[in-house]
C-alpha cells in the first residue's frame, strides 16, 4: 500500500512572511533615503557670469535693500485684502458684497502673476500692453465670483463649499480660449510652443500642492493632542516628497530648479509648520517640529563642509600657473576657467549644456557674444533679444575663416611631415630573409634625423597629454564650484524663506487679531486674548530665532570655506529671479492664508 507523505502547504507562507516584511521595510527605507538625499544640480556658466557681474556692480546697501524689501509686495497684498471688512457668512449671499470684492481682487492678482512669469521665462510670449494683461485678469476675476454666485443662487447654499477651487475649471477653459484667440501673444513656432507648454505645466504643478497642505491643516486642527503628535511625524515625509516631486517637474531648468523647489515646496512647508506651532495642543508636538528643523539645519552645515572638502581636492589637482593664479574667490576662479576655450568646449558638450542657461535672464550679451561660435544656432538663442549673436559681423566671420585656413595649412604640413616619418620608419625595419645591406654615412644622417623627429613627436605627445590633463582638472574644478554654489543657493533660500515667512506670519496674526474679521478665521478662534497671541508669537519666534542663528553660521561657513559672500549670492538669486520669487510669495500666501476664512466654505473647525 502506497504511503502518501503529508505536504506542508501552509508552512511556506509562514516562512515567507518574515522575508516579505523585511523586503517591504527595505524598500520603504530605500525610498526614504532617496527622498532624504540632496537634490542634484549646478549653475551654468552663464549664471555664474551673471552672479560675478552682480557681485562686482552691487554695493552693500543694494544687497541689504534687496534682502529687506523682497517680502514687501507679499506683505502689502495680504494686509490690504484682509483690511476689507467682511459680513458674517451666516447672513447669506446677498450680504456678501465685501467678500466678493475681496475674492475678486485675490483672483485678479493670482491671474496676473502667471502671465508675468510666462513672459519672463519665454521672451517670445508677447503679452502686449499692461492694459491687455489687466483686462485678462479682470475677466478671470469676474469668472471666479460669477461661478460662485451662480452656484450659491441656484442651490441656496452659502458659503459655497471650497469656493477657492470651484471656479478653477471655468477659469481654465475661458482663459485657454482667450489665449487661443489672441494668436498675437506668441509666434507660431514649435520652439515657442514647447517652451510655452513647459512653463504652463510647471505653473500647474506648482499649484497642485495647494490641495495637500490645506487638507492637512484642517485635519491637524481637528485632532486631539495624541493624534496631532503622530500627524506631525509625517511632516518631514510630506516635505521631502513634495520637494522631490517639484524637482522632477522643473529639473530641465537647472538654474531655476533651486528657486522653484524652495519658493514653492519650502514656503508651503513653513506656513504649515507655523500653523502647527500655533495650534499644537501638546509640548511633545512642538518638540517634534523644532527637533526636525534643527536636524535639517545641522545637515545643511555638514553639506557645506562636504562641498568645501570636494572643492579643496579639485583645487589640489591643479598645476602650474593655474594653481598659482587662484584667488580666494572661487566664483571668480571658476568663471575665468569657464571662459577658456578648451574648458568651455567641455562644458558645452555636456547634456544638457552647462555653458548657457535655459533662463533668458542669465543671457548676458557679453558672455553670449564671447561664446557665440559654440552656441550659434542653439534653440536657447531663439529669443529676439539675442538675435545679435546670430548676426555676427562680416569682419568677425572673415577672421574665423582666416583662422580656419591657417589651421588647414598647418594640418597639411603636419600630415606631410608624418608621411615622411612613415617612409623613414619603413627603411629602418630589418630586411626580410638573409639579405643584408651596408649602412652608409647618409643612412646614419637620415637615421639621426628620423630619431630627432621621433623625439619631437614624443615631446609633442607629452605636451598634448599634459594639456589634456590640465583641461580635465580645470573642468572638474569648475564643476565642483558650480555644484557647491547650487547647493548653497538652496540652503540660503530655505533659511531666508523660513525667517521671512515666520516673521511675516507673526505680524499677520497680530494684525488680524485687531481687525473685525478675526472671528471668521478658524485658525484664530482659539486666541481670544492678546496673551494668547503673545504665546503663539513666542513659539513662532523661537523657530525664527533658531533659523537666524543658523543663517549666520551658513554665511560664515560659506565665506570661510568657499570664499563666496553668501549674502551677495542670496541677493543675486532674489534679484535675478524677481518675477518668479514674487509670484510664488504672493500667490501662495494669498491662497494658504485665506483658506481658513469661513467665507470660503472649507469647513475647518477646532476640536
């Protein structure tokens, strides 16, 4: 009788389950490590050139004015809108004239800035006069309030749920039709359409996170203290994921990706952090938020030291006069190397090119003209403002043809010389078989001449090898400098935005507390006395003070280890990307700070 051994069909899942759990933990940890790593990037040579010119032409007072006045338009726009007295939303739609006026002005401002950003990034986008831009913004604002009015009157519901976002589809459709109708806004070229579409996608992606942080704000404020603590632990993951996502969207614009990820992702993060510090119901939640920010600050210091060490290694590889002529200003050294022909060729050969920026604001005429031979015909130079590069003078063209002719004659001479050497080499080979021939004095003289030519060729090869090594070392030095400047730019921008947004939010809370609109803000319901405002302000100023201390450390480290003025670099980014920075500051603050207003129907309540 056959005996059938029992099979352990249920044992395998029990043995495989621990490995599956470990695999899931490993993949999750790898994903978190990927989010935590620094975002790669570097300056292009044209941006480095613009930075060097800004450093030479700007005084200390100009730098100070840029740092202090940059938040001005954002602060002014928010305070003016909040100064409009609002009626209680419980009174219904017919008494909401003041709110409709507020929403109209906010929509006009939020519509004008994307058009200005598009004009700034796509020079061929001829938006016409300011009257045309203003008319387009007014039409969009009228659509915004009309959509909410139709919904409220037809359904009898006021406030309209999520009134911030309900007009988005009608505004997008009508705006697209208006732009399609106005074909004079841009030339009908594939290059223009590609640039325009890229900017449109980027602007749309930058506004999508606005659906993330307000939801978390509403959720956080409605939770009890214990759940608030656990939700605050997700804050770093949200920030890192959003930062990585924005980088993936905008990485094709290497010189703008730092400003985009900081002015969008970090501004969202800081405003949400301020809300947490304001409404946290336990000390543990406050400690988690503060510890995370301090940890990020310490990592920033480590990153600066790491970049400085890599730059020092690249500096030690330089030889001869290149090493002797180095100055303490690494940006100046890198710019001098990047302007040399051999290094510029290497930079331009990279994909994408590390020579010329995709942002027209960094196309300085002198720099582009210097490298016109390399970048002539490039799609980056399709802008009318750079048409002078394509129309080189007859004299310069004649000079280039003459240089090419000289190089051609030299190459012909060299080829004939090498052909002679080849025939001579054939003569010195041993004769096949047993044939022998006598060596005369003429043979000795020809062999000596050949040996002299061979020694010359070896010396030429040695010199060429040395020059190639020198080119590589200078290129590596430039790469280290532009990479370090990109990383320090992001560190400085994050620190600056933290200080500005936190101090701005403190001033905003104090100002709103004195206005009659205070009861309509869900984030201010818990603050009934000026003492409550003072307690909240202390929490926010604690974070702001820590960031100011670390900003001073960043400035000292960058100046000492990299030889670059950090304040000049920060002012340069804020000034050269003025339209982009202001658009992010104004648009995002208007939406995020207005989200808790009861008239928008977002349903936020305090537990």
